[in-house]
């Protein structure tokens, strides 16, 4: 019989697992103020309460999350150092060289924490209100359409590349330095379209400055998958990982605490504001998810010939 979620927090631990009583460093692989950072700081206090120790967020950003990942890959596998990372876990291995660690073997999956659907947006003056109309217009124009993203290999880039590939169309990718710059370029008319985060799009949609044509993950209406692209599902996500070799008892205990923390009802409104959908199913589910994501992203990157040097 499997222990309940609550029971996992109070399981008697072997001596090797008692290192968990020491303070925990939560390495956040991105700068302050973004979704990854905010989620880490929202769940850290409750995780600390449940684990009976301090959980201290520490931003170690750079190289699309690879800097923070490298810090944790080299940490002692005793549960005192954790990594909060995003979809770069599935993309960086296919784009970066000389990392000094292997994403597939350097970490022990703990749990997925949240998913981030993306939304495809255009300006109202483009004259389209749904995805089929956009694709029909692009086909009629007969030339690659410029689209923006937050950078080469970012999910906003890969989602658009995958959609155009499935539609039999080509596009011109214009990378920006961040989401705000990407939206500014779209509003100026530099690009025709782009995927962005729900949080960034929301105020522009409310003001009527952009039109939403579809969401990149199922569960939101209208979904890309429901508009002629069954199975389409490319969003971002945030996951908790530990150094490889961390004892399973520690991993399970941290996973249970993380689930309790991210699922607490008091966080739901704040997570919704950030466009985050809580999702915590434990180490085994995250391991399967990461394997599938790395395979899918690797195939897409190879098919598109995507390189960090352009």
C-alpha cells in the first residue's frame, strides 16, 4: 500500500536522510521577478514548515538556466541543495556545448511544480480572430511571416516553429531580449504574431491591443489542439530537481512537501495571476515527463535546424 501524501512528510528516515534537517538552499535558475523566481519564493516558506527546516531561495541565473543547473549538478546529494528550473532542462542539452554536466544524468527528478500555457497573439489590425483565419492569410501572402519570441530555443520560439511546421508554412524568427520587448515589437508592427505568456498578454488583451487566437496547452479555450492541430502541446513548465544520487527517501519527502506547498488554496489566485497552473505528481512522473520533453524538443530543434548562433 502506497503511503499517503501526508504520511510521506512524517516517514521515519534512515540516518542518511536526516541531512534533510539541515537548511535547504533552493537554487532558482532565473533572475528575480520572473515566474520561476516568484514561484520559488511563494512555495519556499510552506516547504520549510513541512520539512522542519529553512528553505532559502537563491537566484543563480544565466545561460537559459544552465548556470543554476550547473551549481546544483555539483552539489552534495544530501537534500540540502535543490534546483528550481524550467523547460530549458529539455532544450539546453540540444543547443549548448561544454556545459560540464549532463542534464539527463546530473539530477534526481523531484516533482513538476507548475505548467505555463502560452497564448498566440496578433494585433487587431491584422484582421483575424481565430487560428484558421491567420493561417489562411499567411498562405495567401505566400511569404515567410515574421514572428517574435524571447530568444532562440525559448518555448515562445519552439511553439511557433512547431505550429508553422505542422501547418506547412515557414516563418522568419525575430528573437527579443525578453517578453516585454517582444510585445513592444509586436505592437509596433515589427512582427505579425507570436506566442507569449498568459501573464504578459492579459492586460493587452483586456485593453483590446491584442487578439488571442489560441493557447498552446489543452485546458484553455480556444486551444491550438482544438483548431486543426490535435496533440499540440508546447508550453513552459517549472520543476524541482536535486543532485543525482540524492537518497530516494529524501526525494520523496521533499516531493510531498513541494506538492503540499504549491497546492495550498491560498496560492491559487496568485498563481493564476502569473499564468501558472499547479501540477505536482512526484519523482516518477517528472522523470517520464522529462524524458518525453527532451525527445520531443530534440526532434523539433533538429528538424528546424535551430542553433544558438542563429
